[in-house]
C-alpha cells in the first residue's frame, strides 16, 4: 500500500485498496463533500467547544468528573496522530486533593465537518470513564455516538485528503 494511506494502516488490504482507488481517481474530496457537506459548524471558539462537550457529557456521563476546560489546541500534531488529549491535573489544595479534567482538541477540527468534531469529543470524554483503548472504551464511544466506527474511518479518509491538499 502507498505511503498516502498511513491513517488507514490498520485496515484490511481490501479496504485500503478501495480507498486508494478513490484517491487515485481524484474523487476523495468530492466523496467527503457529498457525505458531510460544505457547511462549517458554528463551534469556532473555546467557549462554544466547552459548551458542546459539556452537552454531550451531561447527556451520557452525568456522574463523571466535571470538566474544567475544553479548548482547541494549535500545538496538537496530527502527524503523530494526536487529534485530542484528555488530561487530568491533580493538586493538593489545603488538606484535599483537587483534580481538574481538560480536553484539548486539535485546531483542525474548527474547519472539519461537525460529525468529526463530535467523534473526537466523544473519544476524549470516554477517557473520563475508560482510560485504556480497550473493548469497553470503544463500546462506550459507540454508546455516545452510534456511528463512531464509521466516523473514525471517514475521519481517516478526511485526514488523508487534507494531507494531500497540503502537499499540493
């Protein structure tokens, strides 16, 4: 398989072959547009992103630890496949241990279709409950976003397309 499929490396050869055909025919961008549209989402600043994440959290994770901050991070590196981070900061305050949970979302999701943003937010929220990427983690992601696996695959195609555009 070509180096252009680094985001799809874990997928079977038959699926990679189909993706390669879309890429080489020049139709990948059109496929993404047809599937996800051209309209940008309205979640353009950190406050809106915090509210967006909080809405999802309140619906599916009412009893999970609170979020102290959710923001777009320009420093997250897609090349190293970091699209979001969940960090927990613990501090001793008085005689108590206080912890804060932060979600950092790669800034590229300001411009990505909203379903991809939702998928990444769901992924990072799931880490509040499940730390490891195991079966329980992915089941919980699918509980919050029923088409999680489909979005994960399509996001990988989107990233491949974005990389191609940057290389031109």
